[in-house]
C-alpha cells in the first residue's frame, strides 16, 4: 500500500444527489474552519466547545475520523464521497493527534463519538428545543441507553430510540420504516451508532429524507457505552492512546483483525506523508 495523492473523489458520475447537496454545505463550512490533513483527509481542527457552538448555530453531519476510518478511506470510494459530504470531521483518536503533531500540524482536541454523545446531551441539558432520536445497538440496548441518559440529564432529551436489524441498511422497507419513526418522533437530532462506514453512509444517503433533523451524529459504540452494554477503557488508557488495545482485549474475535492487521499500514503511510512534505520543503 502506498500513500495516495488524493483520497476524496471529485467525479460527479460517482456521487449521488444526496452527496452533492451535502458537499455544498461542507464546502461553505470549510471556509470558516481550519483543517489538518492526514492521508489527504481534511480533519476539522476544532475544540469540543467550538464544535458544540457550531452545532448550536448551524447543525450538520458530524463524522469522527480515527485510524480505522482513514485506512478504509484509502480504498472505499463510497466512504470517501460520504466523508466529502460531511459537514464536520473531528478527531476521534489520540493516535491521530500524535500523527498530526508528527506532521507539524497539531490538533486541538480528541472528540470521539463516545464522548460527543454525552457532551452533546449535557451541553443541551437545559435546552428543551433539542430532542434526540437514537438509532443503533442490539435489541433493547438503545432503549436502555435512552432511559439512562434521560435519567442522568433530568429530562426526556432522548425522545425515542430504535435498534435496527442486522443488515437493515440493505432493506428499503426497513429504512423507510425507520425514517417514518424518526419523522414522527419530533426529534431534531439524530444519533446513529451502527459502526463505520455503515452509519456514515446511511446518514448521508437518507439525510434529505429527514428535513426535520438539524444535527446528525455518527457515534460508533457510544450507545452501547451509555447503556452499560460494553465497557469503556479507563481514562488513563484512553489518554495514552491505547483505547484500541483495550477494546481489542475486550472483543478479540471481532476487533483483532481490524486493529492488528488492517490498521497497521497507517503508520507507514503517515511516515510517507512526512517524507513527501520534507522533500517538498527542500525543493522549494
């Protein structure tokens, strides 16, 4: 595998209408937010408070790039188009923060999906206009997360929750039923936690069918964590950038290949990017 010059497609023949519409919004936002380039993915260099302020003002689709996302983006064309259409791409990895610093472009904050969900709920604790629908996790888990979050926040901030079937994204009938559920819930925020790249693709594909939704958050395993269904790593492990190791040990059958094989080329690609930038500086 070799570091590529461009990872975001600009071929209009490969981009669905929903991607194109969202890309216009993303381009407008890009004029206002500084970005950091890692493997040709532009990551918004925002603090947690800055992101929450943007979401208060304008909403949008939030994706949370990590090492696994960046590796998938090297070969998944549809995922590249989805990333291009997202309004906010915020760093979900201490390893990405280390890589950005190595490349000479430090990132302000780590904003993982699993942190963003509780932060967002706490931030909007006293704002009755914010109403959230949660989509994801195994049967019963999303409802449990809904109960726990609402109890913690002290109001019904999560207005409804639904756990879709495995492979739901391939069923037009089930997707239509989910869109109907969301539309009838009075929610204006949609939280989706069904894993990457499925959650990001589903959000961007169906965004235009949900005009009442202002903010879309792709949050990975956050719903499981909020329900207490899966354990989060201790804070000191997360601070060291070893959450991936903790999760691998917690779910070895599901995650060992992702973290120990598929994601390992990331470090070589970052080094190639550093070398390319160094050569460019020398030749300038």
